[in-house]
C-alpha cells in the first residue's frame, strides 16, 4: 500500500496517482471545503494549525487500523494549513481500492477518525 | 439542485463544477475503473451499451429519490459507452453537499441503484 500524507500552505493540488494497478476498480476523491457558516457564525475562512510529526503518526496509525477491514490499495491525504478562505478545500483524500464499497467506507471512516484523533486544529475567523 | 448526466464514447474528462455554493462542505468524486479480472476471466476491457433515453430517466428518478434523504447540492454523472480498456474509467460521479456524510452516502447509494436499475450493460471481452 502506498501512503502519502502531505501538508501544504497553499491551495491543494491533488498529487498524481503513484501507480496504476490492474486490479483497481474504484478511486474515491474527497474534497473538504470551508463553508461560509459554522453554527451561527458567518466566516471569511478558517485558519488551520497542525502538530505535524504527531499528525503524521496518527494518520499512519489510523490508516493501518482501517486497512485491516477495508483493504485499500493506495491512500493519499493532503491537508492545508494556515488560512483557508470559504469555498476553498482544506482537505483532500484519495483512496484507491479493488471495489467501491471499500474505497467509500475507508474514505468516510478515515475522515471521521481524523477529526477525532489527528492533532489538526481550526480557528474560526469572522467574515470581514 | 444541478444534475448533469452525460454519456461519452471517449475517455472521461470530469466536467467542471457548474457553480460554487458558499455552503458546500464536501465534494466527492468517484471513478469506477475497469479491472483486469472479472470472476475467473482475464479481461482486455469491457464493452458498455446503454439505452440512453431510459437510462437518463432512471438516473433522474434515482437521484430524486435519494435526494430526499441525503440532500446533495449538485450531482454529475458521466458514463462511458463502447470499449473501455482495463485501468480506464467507465464511470465518473461527482456529488456536492453541505456535509461529507451526505455526499459519501449519496454517491454510494447512487451507484448501487444504478447497477440495479439503469439500463447500461457490459459485455466482457477476453484479454488479447
């Protein structure tokens, strides 16, 4: 399994797939976008911070755990840090797998676990 | 809700998003890829045929039904027809929604229902 975990200060550009397997049947790409409304607040954007070494370790741990059940082929995660304006992506996840069920389930569970366990914080900035 | 359903004889190029909503929080893109193995057969690719008018009607019906529960903002489907070689995409689905749960669930259920109800057939071609 190829695993890529990247952090970037600029707009997310999905990295090219690292390889093409003849048994890949499903590629799921997820873009998490900053919305204009969070609870009752109108936002201009969100400011993201991470403790990168620990975030990488947590991603590795979560991916290893989830891979037992859903057996993805390759996983790529890009998280943006710093200020991210409304309608821009703060997160990109790509999961490749033999079957769509595994790819979709892995992607959803990975993001759920990320929000719980990975030390990435967001700071709300009010709209100007 | 913007709905696009496209059929193409050539390689799938994901169409640009039709609009950017400030309340979009999740964009899911799914690529269904032709695998080299189907059951015990080694394939060179698959040949897809559709009864397009009815396929469009069925997609509209399925999308309307699923949208009641998962409320996507926009949905785009591209299905390739004719011969699709191994490792090429035969299906592209993009779902935009406020939240990731809705986008992922809508995408998965749409494809499940498509395989059941939409008149698109595949013909297996053995590897050369």
